[in-house]
């Protein structure tokens, strides 16, 4: 089937943000005197937004006060170092450009904080996306579908013409909660078997395979 609107997840799909996220997590852990986390641990914690990322990163039984302080430290540091090591995955920019050239709509829906999502997309992709939606107070985090519904309405397209593209089981579930098919990509933060087990309709092992689908 040919889709006319391609909605992308951000971290692990368009941008390799893992090292900057891990560095920010460990800055917060050091500041609080907590054990640091490995990059692979942080990779496994990503997908449900920064509140869940920090909740998973702090030691078990951390008080709400200390958790809130760690979250604040992480957020401040990350916003100051959001693009130290972050970069688009090889080939993904060209895929988005090709979709636009072919007359398709393209958008971003992420659990990254809305201001941060808009800033980093602007830095790396300019104004190529029709809509960029991060985590806003008025919408629950993915896998709830509200931000997808908002994006589809804002673009002004039919849901049946849309496909969601992401790298995690959270993304697959988000797509399905919105009644959309999902292209699971294997270059991000989850393995292919996780995407398949989650029910992704398509698997892309390279960005160009998105165009083939």
C-alpha cells in the first residue's frame, strides 16, 4: 500500500541521541551520588519519555523528592548538551527529503519534551517536517495515541493514509492504539525481534527500505 503521510518517532528513528541521553543521565546520577548507568542500560530505559527514563535510572526506592531533583538536574544538563554527540542516522535525511519530493506529508511525534523536540529537529532537519509534536502537558505520553491524533488532524489528512515509523515496542503500540500500521526500524534502541513480537506490520533494516515499503 502507498501511504501519503509518514509520521516519525525521533530518538532512535531519525536521530541517534543515545550518547547525549546517557551522558545527561550519568551527570544527574553523579550529582545525586547514585551509581552511574551503562549506555546499554540507558538504551533499554528510553522510549517512554524523560520522566520514565529517570525513574528507571535512579536506584530502587528513591524518594519522590530525590527523584524530582534528579529529573531537574538531568533536564537542565540535557537541554544544554542536547546535540553534543547527536546526529541523524545515515541516510535518513535523504529518505525524508525524497518523501517530500514525492508529495508526501512528513511529521514527527515524540515523547521527548516538546521544546527540545522542536529545537533538535530544527537544528538537524530545518523546516522539512510539516508538524513536530513532542511531549506536551495536554497529551499523555506514548503509547497513548493522543499526540498522533492531534498530528493527523493538524496536517489535515485521513488516518488510513498514514503510517507511523519507530524503533521500539512503544512506537508499535502507539501506532496500533491510533489505528495505524507501523514500520519498525532496526537501527535504533530495540532489537528486531522486539519489533516483530510487538506486531510491527513492516520492518525496515535501512532507511531506504522505508521508501520500498
